[in-house]
């Protein structure tokens, strides 16, 4: 059952409360934040994308910062659920890492790629975010790195990744590559995707 919020219309003549699907509204706002970043996204941009007046947004989410927090949380939830589903199809740590890289390549392609990654874009903006937002983004980045390290350790346990590999260092390097794919995807598709994955996977031997 869709979640809804009730908000007053800007015009008093219309007067009656308006209902909207909060997840749909967040998804529309998400596109703006992904394309422009937190600071460059204006309330006018967000209102146009969400189909809401500025007053409706303020009533439902308090301010742009609170809206961003809701959007960021939803972005992580949706992305992580999609990734978990894809990784569940394969077994070994090496296979899961290859699938994760393909996931990032798929996300960096065409319209999705040009829209950009909310985590990567926010990390680039880190120095101009307030302390709480900076910590939120930093923690999301570190969770990504720790997850990569866990996949590398899984690979060592199942024999698909070299025991000599320093998993923490390798996780940091693979994270840079994965995030770099999203940055490049803002401009153009990554070429030779299969060869790119093969080259990265050589790090695990």
C-alpha cells in the first residue's frame, strides 16, 4: 500500500488537502539531487520535478536538507536492494565482485549514467556540506569499502581470491575504480566493459 503525505495547496481557493505518494516524490527529487548536487538543486528545481509547490515541500519535509536526507536514505535502500539481488545469483567471492563491477558499469551507462550517482556526487561535494551531512556521506562510502573487503575475504575463504591479497588495500582500489566508473558515466559510456572487468579481476590473482 503506497505511503502518502497530506499537504495544503498553495492556493487558498483550492483549499483542500492534497495527497501524494511519498516514494514517487522522493524518486523525482532524487533525479534533481543526482544531476545537480545538494547545493545547486533549488527549491524551484525540486518543486518542478516533484510536481509540488515550495510550500507543499516545506510542509511535508520541513526544508531542503530534510528532503535530501530522505532522498539519500531511499537511494541507498533501493540501490542496496538491487545489488543484493544481483549478487545472490552467484556464489564465490570472485563472482560477486565481478557482478558488482558489472552493476556499476550498468549504472554508469546511458541515461542512468548521465544522471549520476548520489553517493559519488555527494562525496565530491563533501567539503561544502555541513558536518552531519558530511558524516552521512562518509559513512556510506566507508560501508561500500567494507562491503568490498568482505567480498574479498569471502573469495579468500572459497579459494577464488589469492590468499596473499591485502583485502583492505584492494577494497580501497576497487572502490576508486567503481566510483570512477560513475564519474566517467556522467560524460560517456565506459568502453570495452568485459575487458575492463577482466583487468580489474586480475588484481585478485
